[in-house]
C-alpha cells in the first residue's frame, strides 16, 4: 500500500478561463501558466500550481496527491483500472497515475513535481491578549488585499456511500480517520468521515478529505485553501465582497478541525473556502466518533446558509 503525503491540486472545468482567473485572483491565487484551453494557478508556497481550470462545461475534474517515491507510482500503475505512469502536463512537470476514486471521481497520484520560489506573504499578526501582551510599540496595520493563499488544504466529497469511500481512501492512499460523524439515533450509520495523511510522527492537517454520505447528490462539495491568519480570512472576505463575488457562508469557526472558515462561490457555483488556524495531528492521534447534530458543525458564526449543503 502507498501512503500519499500531501494534497497538491484540484482541477475544474469552466466555460470561461478569463472569468475564472478573475475570481481566483480575487480569492488569492496567482496565474502560473495560461493556455488556450487550460489555466494553472499557484499559491504563495512552493508548489508550481494548486489549481487547474480546463475549458468546458462546468464541473469537477480531479484531485491530485503527492507520494514520496517513483516506486509508489510503479506499485499502482496499471492495476485495478489505474492508468500507467504518465507525464504530468503542467508547471513543474513530474509524473502521475490516474485512479478511479469513489463514485468515479478522478484521483491523480503524482511524483516529481518541481518547486518554485515562494511568493511574498505578510508575517502572521502578533496579537495582544487580555493577560498576555506580545506587541509593544508597534501598530497593527494589515493591508487591504486578497487573502494570499498559502496552500491547498482539503477537499470535501459528497459520495453515495461514505463507508465505502473511506475504505477506498484508506486502502488505496493510506489515509487515516481523524473523526467520524454518525446519524444521531443510529451510531452504525455514517454521516461523514474526516481523513488525514499518515505521515508518522510528523504533524499533518486534521483532514485532507471529508467524505459526506449523500446518495441522492454525488458531487464535490468544496475545496479549501489555507491563508495566513484570522485577519486574512476577514480581509480576504471583505475584498471578495467588494469585488461582487457571492459569499456562501461565513465567517465562523468549525468544531472538527477548528478552522476559521469563509466559503465563496465561483461564477458557476463551485465552492471555495478560505481557512486559517486548523488543528494538526500525528499518526498516533485516536479517531473521534460523534453524533452528527447541527451543533457539531461550528463553534460560532452566522447560521448555516440554506444552500450550503445543496
């Protein structure tokens, strides 16, 4: 079994690359490369790209993960319906194997993508607390700008059978369960499961994939991207609002994962999330098991929008 090490990109189809670029630029990404039929956007981190948009009817295309060796690609190439080892056609190059994931969603397992120099990103704000002062004689003046993206953080899938999807991610990509939500009056029935990378003793995000049980509506729910801090979420949200984009839900703080969140829609309804201050776990963290009641969704924030889950 292989163990993926990171989520590195997502890909959508959109009818208008220029309009998608306008949204993603205001969201905090930077164009890495643009062709007649596709566009690659990067973050401030060292990945050559974190989002690919392909011209066509609106929809989700793929989710890409990295592995630590070419040997991992060789283990899965050509097996169980997987593709052979292919060139990764995008900035940074590298190789990939395409897999057919839960409900037919495409999963790209990649190795050898190059790196690029980091882009400027302001330092985290130093905060003064009621009984713990950290900032003396300096003023707090973060710039009004898009919330510069650091990296892609996670992807949420609405699947026909969450338990089967979770088994697929664990068996094929070596992922671990962080937390499970169950139907409140029947603990045997799964509502959703949060999965993280197995990176041994190294810290990793609370979740990289969330599988939501949704037999009546199979789709990608949203893709999430990390920004610097709490203020970046707020300022980035104000920037998007002033540019006329549609906020779906936010700003608030989740319970499972603890992220400060803000959700936005692109011109075709794909949902993108800004987040900051998420939990970090290691492979030894025990999985949680909780009833899927509304109170488990967020600690504070506005009421959930009527269209957030649909």
